[in-house]
């Protein structure tokens, strides 16, 4: 696979919040795919003799997210960076919710683009603003139960363990869990507001 930032890719995999994302988003998604009987076809259309294993599903998902994030950063960099162009990715909900699909990957790769910016390519080195948006979320767009079925109501935050520092100080070991939002922005059409029970401010 084409992973330009192998160190960052590996470090993300060790992040406790990413591990919570795998357990709360990717594994239930696998169970849902399993229940729907759609684990015998890859995203590239290859038909398999038997269901894809959880390990292959997870590997495929994180490589797909890394590739989409890398393609986005490369495209915006080639256009001169965020001061010269804007880029919107339209992706499935599982790739954007709770930050650890594409969003954190774009942020990490954008930092690498900033630090390695070529002054002849415009303003690639200026700060990148990366936001996630979920439109008209339903219960199934938030956290799922472990079997892949939706929760009774839409869950807007995922609790993740606090990162433990390398020094293992007393403060680091007593750090409190934190909440990761479903998205930076949630957009609701008038129709979905009526159905979801959201009350406008």
C-alpha cells in the first residue's frame, strides 16, 4: 500500500482514542456487514469465496481511510494549499464520524505537508483548517451496539481513554477519559429535525 507517512500511520494505531474508535465504530460496522451478508465483496469489487475476516476488514478500512486522506492532502497541496483553494470530501458516515476515520489522518498528513512545503507551490505551508460535517444523522449514524445494530437514540459523543504519556507520571495515569464528538458540525434539514427530535436553538 502507498503510505507516505508510515511513522504517523503507525503512531495513530497506538493512540488509545483510535483503539476506542476501532472497538466502537469499525468492529460494530463489521458485525453489521456480517448480518447483512455483504462480506464477500471488497470495495474494489473483488468477489471472495468466503466472508472477509475481521482482521482483513479492519486493515482494508484503515488503508482506505489513509488513502482517501492522502489523496485529499495531495490534491489541495497541488492546488496551492488552503489559502488558494478549498476541498470538500463527500464520504460515507463511518469514514468521518468520531474523527478517527479520515479526519485525524488529514490533520496528520496536512502537518507533514506544511513542514515539507515548497515555497514555489503557493501557500501550502499555511495552517490547514480541517472540519468534519455529518448531515441529517440517524441513530445508526452514531455509536452502534457491538452486534452492529443502532442504539435507541443518536449518541453524539464517544468516550475514549486519555492518552498516557511516555513518562508514566502519576498525573498521566490518573488522567480522565475524554469525549470525542460525532462531528465538528451537524447539519439538519427541516425534515430531519422533525424526525430526529432535535430542537433548534
